[in-house]
C-alpha cells in the first residue's frame, strides 16, 4: 500500500465535490457585486447603503458559525453540510423578492445565517481525512474555488443580467434565482457523496482505510498531549485569538475588493460587457497557479507563518499599485492580479495552522471562531469602501485603507507563535 496513493484517492473523492460546493457558495455570496449597479438603480440604494447591505451577510454568518461547527462535530458532516447548502440555496433565491434598502439588508443577514458553518465545516471535515503534512496543498485545491467562482461568476452573472425583462423579472432577480438553485441540488447530492469518517469509507480498500484512520488518530493523540482539546481552552487561547485577528484583517481586504470589484472597475475605467468580464476574472486566473505553488512549498518546507506574511505583503503591494494605476484598465488589472496572488495564496497556508494546535471539539469551536471573527471583516471592508467613496467621490481612500489593514495583518502574523509542521513527515509521504 502506498501512503501517497491513499491521500490521492481521498483527495480525488472529496476535494472535487467540496470545490464545486464552494464555487457555488462563493458565487451566491458575491453575486450581489455583479448586481450592484442594477440594484442601486432599481431600488434607490446609495453606495453607503449598498456597502452596509453587502457586508451584513457576514454579521448573520458570524453569529451561527461556532454552534454550527459544534453540531457538525456531533451529528456528522454529511447531514449537516447537506442541511446548510439546501437552506442557503433557498435563502439566496429569496433575494429576488427584495424591494428596497430594508428588505435588501434583511435578505443579506438571512443569507449569512443560512450559509453559516459551511466553510469552517469543510475545513474541519478535511481534518478528518487529510494528514497534517498534506493540508496546505490539498487546502489550496479546495480554496481555488474562490477565484474560480469569480472567473465563472463574472460571465455567468453578466449573461443572466441580460435576461432583464424576461417573464416580467428584472435581470438581478433572475441572477439570484438561477445562481441559488445549484446549492439546493448539491445539498441533496452531499448526502450521497460525503462519508463522515475514514472508518466508514467503503470506497477505500481496507488496508488504506486502516492506515488513514490510525495515522489521523495518532495526530489527534499528539495534539491532545500538547495542544487544545476542549471548547473552553480553544476559545481562551491566545494563538486562536491572534489567528482570528489575522483572518479579520484578511476578511476586510478580501471582501472589500470582492464585493466592489465589478462596480469599481466599471466606475474608474468605463469597462463593460466582455471587457469588464475579462478584467474582473483575469486576476483570479493568475492567482490559481500561485495558490498551488505556495501551498506545495509550505507543505514541503513545513513552514507556515512566513509564507502567510509573504502573501500579505504581496497583496499590499498590489493594492498600492492599483491605487496608482486605477484609471488605466490593464495596469489596474495587473495590480489586482498581484494582490490576488497574495490574498488567495494566503488562505490555503493559513488554514493549515489551526489544526496544528486544535483537535476534536476544540478544533470545531476554534476553527469556527477564527472564521466567524475573520468574516466580520467582510462587513467592515465593503462598508468602509462605500463610506469612503461617498465621502471622497473616489476609490483611492479605500485602496489605502485596505493596504493599511494588510500591514497590520503582516505584523500580527510575524508576532504569532505556533508549533511548526513536520517536514520530515511531509517528506516521508512523498
């Protein structure tokens, strides 16, 4: 039996489905950015109110992250992830019925509550299946879904918006209806595709199943001896709160860009149609290769912290260039590409850190806490961009504010102290 082949078999079984689910989740989360101009026009929503409404998703999301992950740990990932996806799909489709500022904001909170627990649930679920030495690289394949969602979502959303007036519905109503439906379908399929733990994986040969279960059990035992194992330990841990602060700063920048990008590029360059689609999607295409390369290098070296700091610095440099070249479409696109290389590569390596210090219920609570606090940045970022735009009439202040957030993130990362990954173990598996 090859240990490498076992991990490869698990990866082939679980990662493509998790990837597809996350693509749909991200499209449902950020498609409001493609509908922004139309929503503001039809519903009379100001830039500030749009920024607040777009970010309110993360307040609802934050409130239910920790209980959702604890429930997943207790009832099993298969049923709980299916439940999350089906409910959020219907919540996303219901956004088509908003009629003004208040209902728009309510719909975003409800969508956040419905989707709460999906991403940290998948991160937790993968720790049940992927040994520590392979998590950054495997996580990169899963988290590639975020840039792919923008690459796919940009032309898809523009095409759906062109249905404006068909059957009496506005284009943005078709957008929420048609992009919410796949989540419901995938939620039903999750009951068939997912298996809760390796011990129950009939699709793994017995020897591989036994090796994987024993390897992961040994890792859990090691963390129980030196890490945090209870909810209270996890929620009062200094490293967990520092990771939460780091991910908060990342969320400010990530969603400050994501939820304004199509409108921002259209406003400052006048691009529209296919040109806008290419300019919006190209930075994320470039980021895909970087995610895999950075994740693989981090796994092979066993180093996480400096990789994360380097990603933050790269993203900051890209945003400073974007501020300087914002009125030149292709220089702006190149600047965003550099920032996305940093932002997207950050995620896979960052999420390999919490499982180094957390296990069991502590991992469920700690990962959810980090993600929920981090995603509060998803409220702050879009709101900040909208408020600064209304205040100054441009996006330069927003670019500089996001750059400052990345500088703070870098300082926090460099101050972080967590156990190192084990390069020897990683080498033994390759």
